[in-house]
């Protein structure tokens, strides 16, 4: 088996994507003769979809919504072959404590949302409607990037902020925000993030994808068997700027809500749930076939092998 080096892009630099650095640190990819280097898209200088389409990389982490969008706009297919995050990784925080929070509390308020990706916002729209709140009655702002959004919230703008880790627990630790609700719990199970590649790469190097998926499944089993402290220690080298206590607290929240997939198969029910979220929110305007955007071959083989 030839040793293979590859760069895998992460959409953002966040411990929400802990399974990737965990798999690297634990040697699960190396055991499959894969030298995997994980890098955030911002540091790479190109987004996950353009990097795949242009042939700069072969595998990326990303949301299915990006493949829905690309297929609808261009007809080009980017295929997802292994689920990573099975829950929304975002949290809603408020300026003041709200121990008896109701979704109706957002009516007439300003929510500073995450501008860099549409799925958190689309999930918010679905949760609001499910709880009898008209999204039009809430001022949802998505016009500034996360660093400016966070700074704006710190400076007193907005009533609520929707962000991922480590920002959420950093703000809470500072006393600058109070946790209102986990959007992962509010949204429910959904294939939020998965590994994706081009159909051409799947056809050209099936053995690499097969080995990659085996490593993913091995990491998933390890994560399911270990607690937040162990997970935080393993991924700490990938997040040196995060305070260890904050990183462990973030891992606790993710473990408690069963954030990470326990097996690599991207299931049809989750796919259809996410597709409905995006249809209801107007992000896409027609349905796309599961078979066009999901490849289950390698996940099924990994599961059969055990």
C-alpha cells in the first residue's frame, strides 16, 4: 500500500470539527498510510467548494448545503461520502440571563447570526417556525463576518448572538454572554458536516477514499468511547490558542448533545430533513436526488468491516 499525502480543508477553524484533528493525532489516518494535513479554508486562501472544483485539494469537510447550492446553480456535483457532525454546532447566547427562555422572546429582538455559512441561519428559521414564531418578526443580521459580529455584540449591539465554539464558552467565561439554547438540540439530528469530494476523485482513487473512510470510522468509535477531557487533550495541539479549560468545556457541550457521527454513513432521512430546511428557507428551490450528492459505498464497506 503506497503512502499518500493529502491536504484536507476545514470550512472554519473551530473545535466543532474535532473528529478530523482527533483522527490525525490518534494516528488513525497514518495507520491507513495517509498523511493527512488539516487546514482551515481561510489559511488555505480558497473556500472548500472552489478548492475541490479547481482541483487544488481532493477531500474537504463541508456542509451538504454547499453541494445543494452548487448543483442548483451550475449542475456540478460534489459528493459527500462520510458524515462527521450529526448536529448543528452553534449556540444562541444573550446579553442577559434568560433562565425561562421561550422562542417568542426573540420577537422584536436583534439576533446577530453567523454570516460565513447559511446553514445555521436556515436551521434558525426552521426552529422559529416550528415554535410558532414568524422569522420576519425577528431581526436576524448576517451582514458582518464573525470577528466583527462578536466585537459588535461585546460593544452592546444586538440582543442575541449565534456562534460556535470556542467563542460561546469564551464569552460565557468572561461574563459577556449567557447561554440560551443549543441549536444542535433545537434543530435535532441533521447531517451538518461531512467529508466531500468530486465524482472524478471517487472514480480515480477509490482505494484512497476507502482507506480514508476506514480511518474516519475508527475515529468515530474512539470519540464515542471517550469523554470530553480525553478528547480535549488529543485535539489540543490543533488549537493552541484556546484555553485548555475552555476547550474541555466546549467538548463537554458537544459530547452532551451527541454532536459527532458514530458511523460514516450519510443517511437518507437526515439528507431529506436538511433538504427540507433549505427548501423552506428559500436557500434552494428544487429537490436534489440523494444518489447524486451522497455516495454510501465506502461507508457501507467500513461498517461491514467493523
